[in-house]
C-alpha cells in the first residue's frame, strides 16, 4: 500500500539531528512547565486582587496604577504585589503580563 510506505535512509548525521530534536523537546517541556506555573501564579494574583479590592477596576486604581498614568511599571507592580501579600514568582508573572 503506497499510503503507508516508509522510506529509511542511512545518514550518519541523523544521530546529531536526534540530539537536537531531544534538546528541543526538553526545552519545550521546560517552557510548558513554566507557562503552567505562571498561569497558576496569575490565578492566585487575580484572586488576591479581588479579595483585597472587590473588583479589578478598583484594584487597578488603588494598587496597580495609583498615579493614574494609565500603565504599570515594574516598581508599581512589585509594590502592588506586596500590598496584596502575593507570594508567587513576581518576575515570572511580570513577564507573563508585560506586553512590551
């Protein structure tokens, strides 16, 4: 059956390609794990904001953007995290939320 035919080619470079493929797979797993952890941090962060402020608009005004600049810089973000007693990975969460 031609649709299931497979071709095997002997090439000594394939061993090197396998090493690269394994490295890429390992890096993807690490990134996936980091994304899972970051999403957990985000869920906790959102929950703490709601517990502290009742809604996200109030959290934005009171904690995240107290100077009404319309944006949040890292220092303001870190201060807000301290105010709401967020204990997750601050820098990982910042990277997740930062659009710049």
